[in-house]
C-alpha cells in the first residue's frame, strides 16, 4: 500500500470524508494547497464538535443508564431469588432491607456498608466521576494537538510578516535563533481564529484590543512583537513636499505613535509635517 493511500484512508475514516473530497481539500492541482492544514484542522474541529454534542445529548446517558440498569437489575434479581425477598426496593435499599430482615438486633449503617453483598454491589457500580475524568483528559489531549498544529500556522504567518518589516538579524547564529524563538513564543499567549489567510487574535474568546479599545489585527500584533525583539530598518516614503521642481524627497516613516509625535514636533517645514502624517497613516492602513 502506498503512503498516500494509507494517509487518505486514515483521514477518510477520521474525518468521515470520501477520498475525492479530501483531495480537493489538500491539493491545488498537483501541488499541496497552502491552506491544506487549516482545512483539515477545521474539518477535525467540526468532527469533534459533532461527537461531543452527540455524546452530551444522548451518548453517555444512554450508555451509562443502560449499563448500570442491566447490571443492577440482574444483581437485584439474584438477591431476591436467593434470599426469598418480596420487595420492590432497589440497589442499596434492597441490600439494607435484606440485612435488616435477617438480623434480630438494631442495625448500624456503618456495619451494613461492610457486608459482602454491599461491597460487591459497590465494586460493580459504574463510577461516573472516573469516567468523566477519562473523557475530559482525552478532550484536553485532542485540544492540545489542535492547538499545536494551529500555532505552527501562526508562527509561519508571523515569520512572513516579520520579513516585511526588515528586521536587523544578529550575525551570531545562536543569538539570532534564540531571539527568533523568543519572538515566536510571544504569540502563544493568544488564541486565533483562522478564515483563509485572515487571522484574528483573540483572548478568552474575545478579540484583543489596544489601550484605546480598537481591535488589534494580526499584522499590528506582529509589528508590536517585532519592535520589542528586533531593531527594524526604517521604512521610507517618497514625497514631493518642499520641492517645487517635483523631485521627490525621502521621509523616514514613524513606526509608532511616539515616533510620529517626535517627528512632527521636530520638523519645521509645514509641508513635510503633512507628508510625515500621510506616510504614517498610509503605513498603518497597510497593517
């Protein structure tokens, strides 16, 4: 069997998709699509939601109730038959009634719980808390896998945006690698909603905002993290300001509000101040 056939077989069973649908999700022509991982993660998320919803609405209650009911019913029938009890009591109540019936003295509840019949029923009972714990641990494991795969996509997109900002990279490879690891690790504190190439940073289910209450886009988040970890080469902006012959002058574009205010206050030429303002606004609109 080819590796590709094995892969499609596993994905088909896991995601409940036929191979043709999977090929359209993974390939763009003969090449693997850039959105293949995102598409598969999205399908797996939907699958987990369906399974969780089905389990919560009927899976556990049906399985738990049926298994417990059948086990108790069988055990209770054997107790009634063996000890000749004509009673409608069930479960622990039936055992207590049996013990009380066969004792001449008053009954201590703690002694009842030491009785072999009681202990057998307790051993055979399904422990719902333990079952829920296993389910919870499994869901946490699945979520951690999905989170790890999503962060691979986020780190890749952050690297792409970082290159556009033209950072100064250390000549020392070890230092450069460590600086890059720190930069990427700062994105792990957020969650992200992916829609094709669009990335929305969120925290606790809410889109993150700046100190002014404005939504923070992914490009702006990358710029903020980059400025904290790298020296960025100045961007340039061409303008005709202050040049009556139509020749262009080069303006250093501010990287943040602080640099913008400093540049405007420092510049004496009104036309150049206008040019700085336009350049800064243009750079923000590209975020």
